C-alpha cells in the first residue's frame, strides 16, 4: 500500500495499479482511450494527462500520462489543473479532426465512449474546416459492420484482436495520418471472439450488424441480466429488447468467468429469438389438421391425455432451466423422467457430476485458469465447444512467464513491455483426433484415434505412478509424446487437465481424472475441467432420470404410450427411420418448445413457451456454479391475447388440473422452494439471487434506463393513455425506468451498465473497482474436499477399429450447438456440411471438383461434401454430429460402403 495525494486529498492505495486505474477506482474521472483494464496501457492517445508535483513547494508541476505512471508513495497529483484541462481538450480536438459528424446516425450514439470523453473534457466546438480523410470500409463478415472513418487511432482493436485473442487476420496498416485498422483484404473475421471489437472500440468503427436490423438507442431498450444459453461455461450477458424483439446482447462482467469478453456464439447466436412465424397459442394436431386452442382448453386436453395414459415418459432438456425440468419431473413422476440425452452422454454427465462432488480435484474458474503453468487438453476442441475457455488459455500462454517479468520489475499493466519481455516458451499440450485453433500456441500436439488416446493416457498415468504399461506396441510417435508430456507435467507446479464428453469417450473422462489424481499424489496443485455439451447439462443430470436411449427401449417394448417433450428435438439424437418408428408406437406426444422442430407437427398437442429472453430460471455451469437468468420482457405485455407462457407455468397448470386444484398461481420462487426440498443437493440455489419481493429503498431494480424516451409511445397504437406498469411477481425487477439504478447496489444483477457521465460499456470500470469480487452465482460442490477414494481401475480400452471406417465428431462454432442452428444466418449455411477425411484419401474419393462422399451407417445412406486434413487418423470419418440429419447417435459407429460420388 502507498499514500498518495490527489486534488489535495489523501488516499491509501494499492501499488499494483497504474495511476489512471487508481483514480478511476476512487471515483475520480479521468478521460482515456487507449487504456483497457484487460489490455493494459500503451500511452498512445495522451488523453489521460494529469499533473504531478515534486513536493508541496512545487507550484508548476509537470504533465504526465496517468495510464503509464506507476504508483509511488507520497506522490502528489492534480487531475483538474487548468493546464491539464486545456491539454486534454486539445488532444480530443486533434483526435476528432477527421471524425465525421454522424452521431445521429451512428449506432454507438448514446452508448459511445468517445461521446462520454468529449463531454468530460469540455470540448464542444469544431474549428477544423478542411476536407477530412476518407477511408474505404471493409466487409468483415455477417456480424460486424466496419466504419473506418470514425477511427481515432487508439490501437485498442488490434491490441485486443492480435495480442489478446491471438487472431491473425486483422492488423494495422499505413503510417502517420493514414492509419488503417482492418484485414489485408475483405472477408469474415476468423477469430471466435471477433465480436468483442464492438465493445473494445471506443467509437463506432466496429458496430453490431445484427443489432442494426432491429436497432434502437440504448435508452429505448428494456434490459435484464441473463446468461449465455449455448455452452457449459455460463458467461454472463445483458439482453436488451423492445416490442418483444431482442435488439442486442452485451457482455455482463463476471470476475470469475467471462470478465469483459464473450465469444461470438454468445454474442451473435440469438437470432432464433426473433423468429416472426412463431406459434402464439397451443395447437392440437389431429388428422393433419391444426386446431388452435385457448389456454384453458389446452390445459384440460393435456390433463385428460395424461390421466388416461398407460405409460408416460417426460423428456427433459439440457437447454432448459432447472425449474422447467423439475416441473416436468413433477408432472410425470421421478421414475418417468428422462434427461433427454443419449445413453453415452447421459452416463458421461452422471460421471462428471460424481467427480465434481467426490473426487477432491479442484475445478477452476476462467479467471483461475490463467494462473496455471501448464495445460493438457484431452479430446476436446475447446475453441468450438467452449471458446471463452480457449481465450483464457491464450492468456495463460502469455502469462506463463509472469515470474520472469516480475524479476525485471515490469508492472503487469504495462502492455508493450509485457509483450516484449515475455519468454515464448509454450506450455500447452494437446491430445485430439485432428487440428484445432489452439495448435499455434501449443508445445506439442498428438493426433490419433480415440482408442490410441486412451492407451496413451493409461501409459502416461502408469509412468507417473512408476508402473509398467501393458501396452508395448504403441502407435508411431506415441512413446516420444508420452515422454515429453511426462517431463512437462513432472516439472510444472500447477497443471490443468481439460477433457469432457464431446469426444464421446467416457474412458477419456475417467483417464483424465486418474491423471489428475496421479499428479496430486506427486504434490502437484492440479486443476481439472470436464466440459459438458450444453448450458444446463449438470443441472439436468442432478435431477437424475433415464437416458433418452432407455426411454426409446421402453417405447419399443410397448410400456409407454405418451411422451411429454420439453425443449428437445429428438431428431438431433437418433436416426430418422428409427425415430419415425418409435413415434408411431406412441399414442400421444405433448411438446413444449419455443422453436419449431420436426416434432412440432408430429405432436398431439403443442404448447408455445417462452425463450430465455422471456423467462427466468437457473442453470448450472461446468464448475457446478448455479446462476440465475432473468427475462427482459413477457409476451403478454405486448400482446394480451397470446398464450405463450414459461414452460414451468404450463406444466404446473396441467399438473394442478390433473389433481383437481383450480386457480392456483405459482411463481418462480414457489418452484425453487419445491425442488430444494425434493432434491436436497439443490438447496443452496435458493440463495443464488434475491427473491421476487426484493426491494432496495422501497423500490425494485429498474429494467429501463432513466432516459427512456418511448415509454408512453410503446402502446400508443392501442391506447394514447399511458397504461399502468406490469407487476413482476417472479423477479426483483420492475418493468419500468422507476427503480434503483445507481452503481454499488447488488451489481451482480444490474440490468444495464450506466454511471453518471459514463453511458458506454466502459462504465463497467466504475462498477468493478468498487467490488473486488463481482461474481454472481453459487458453487454447489466443494470439490477441493475428497469425499471418497477416487481412481478408476480396470478401464476397458475402446475396441480396435483400425481396420474399419468409424465416425468421430468435429464441431463448429455456429451449428453444432442446437439453438444456433435456428438462427437465420446459420440456417442458410447448414446445408453446406462436409465429412472430414485424411488427405491421403483425396485421390480415392474426390472424383470431381464438386465430388461428394457416400456411405451407409445404422441402415441409412448419407451423402456429404468433403474436406481433408493431414492430422485426422486413417479410416476415420469426421462428421458434424448434431447437425440436421446427422444425429449424435452416429458417434463411434462403423461405416459401410463408403465411396466417392460425382
């Protein structure tokens, strides 16, 4: 700690931050551009000037840049000196010389850091009257709009994209007054995290192209704190909507998880939300006729179907909340509830939960990931299945020589010095079937079949435990890799093991756990991350239930005549021919979904439910952290005639009708009370967020900014008189701009980020410095406590299928995950899927330029275009499992009659 004097006031401050960051944390506003809390300082823009005095007798002082100045004891600073104010005003005027007068049409207007800083410096009149520099804008893909004329040259974009995110297709070109930030040529940005350019840029150079199609100013949106619904990481987001249309998704700071950055899937994968041809009422399908029902008739019909059923199974969903899944389990009975996952995935999730609960191996947060000194990735392409984790791995790669930097007295915030002095030794090891986008920073990669990966791990574990391996005839290169990774693991202090279920091998999960336990036995501070396939896989696994494979067997055995399906497209899991047969054996199918799937018109009764923008609930991420998401709007607010309800609302209405209980209103808090009593392990979830009655100073938290200009106009087409605001019985928020809006109060749940004078996303800095541990949610498992001896013995290594063609999965950021498939931009590309083969087969199967490959598997014929890899094992066919008509059940299956076709 140090004592410093700012504007004649004494402060006790930390020595670890630079002067700019220290002032911001003390609520002292200093304008800045090039500094970023994640990217550090480079001293480019010169806007953060302050005056430093040598001692109390010094009346002149000197102007310094606060972002490049370390804290020292007894330093004397003035942030409001007249000379400094003139200097800043001159800097901002120079930066704006070529900036266009387009604030009224710029999408960043009202949400712009440049506007905030211009006002803060007091600059209000432009004196430059000459022609401005004009740049050509580039096409950067479907998600980001480029407007280079608005650039002020802060270098944040290229520092983020190249230095932080590791992108290679974006840079800075030109010199002097002709600097250009973009690609060498037009084309979609390749990084999985390119969308963060929108928030990193302090102006409107990079804007959200998707948001532009349903654009509204920041102050005209209604917001809510929410969670990304795509992968198992659990990133925090802010959702903003108007008229029931989701306008944009922004990052919501969470210290332990995503901090300032999201992946592109989390930021842009929401377009399915705004589907215009959505069902508004329950539909009964009978003799190919669609009969629209009102709420009461649909509930009565569903209740009668279930009361007269001879066997019921409720199919849950890993993309649905705990509350909705528990409601379904309540409706059909605990023993009739299915997790909705195929058998292998179901068993993998059960195993992962057991490991989290009982193994005593710690699962780190993304913030903690960056502190490990070695990473071993086993069978997971985290760049596609958990991209925010891959971004954390890149930071680990750059920080693995932090101790070396400290020896040179380099402060961590000094970005340029950190990059220049960092030792480039690589500490990432990869074991996978084919290449991934982290190969460029890995020390070593080994690509082979799942079986050989299992053999390699088993041999490595035996080597660590000083035992002999039973596998002596190993694949080429395996022995060298085992030796290399062994020495790396033994030499490091804090290794991180990453695996999961995406490879389809439960053995890899067991072996990753055994490896972690073996490293613990030699006193390594090991961390273990086991990834699941969706946002709430852990939550659904905790509710027990059979797999969907077991459910299908019961249907085939004529034990079930009624299916109740919650947010689950069964055709993603099973072969169409088989599933068509199973569905025909079922008398009634009740479907609850907000998406239109193949099952919709095959159902007896379809109930339209809310999507995550319109619903509240709880999901549990990969580390066992239970987090709450909240709705920004309700369909009934904009259309009182609609019958779209939350899934748990529909289900409990049907449940009470079956039990002849009428006029019972149930809230989200009621559902939570029910499942924490029924499933004891979930009891901590009650404390994840305040209940619906929570108020601050007599008010709930406002969903709308206080500058909301369209409140009265929202319903003007129906009634010129302003209607009363709706009461929210399920959350601690109000559908209004009236309510608590100031920082420092329950910031885990602020619906939007704003601070006096700071309207842009950079206002996060006014929040996060206040609360040192801004981390919402509760970790359910204390997985640093060993509850039982944990080591898997006698693992049955996968059979040798090297003589036949087998299927392995490959994953892509948009499309492999179910929700993104329903985005219009992604849907148009789903037909362009391909099979991945080793390049040695190019001459054998590629019969023409547009040639395709045809093969048989599980009784069906498939035909896809081809791509080739030099890494994928021979006689292995990589498929995008989970894509339309390519179900996940194909994983590991044998392929017959494979041939090229023209």
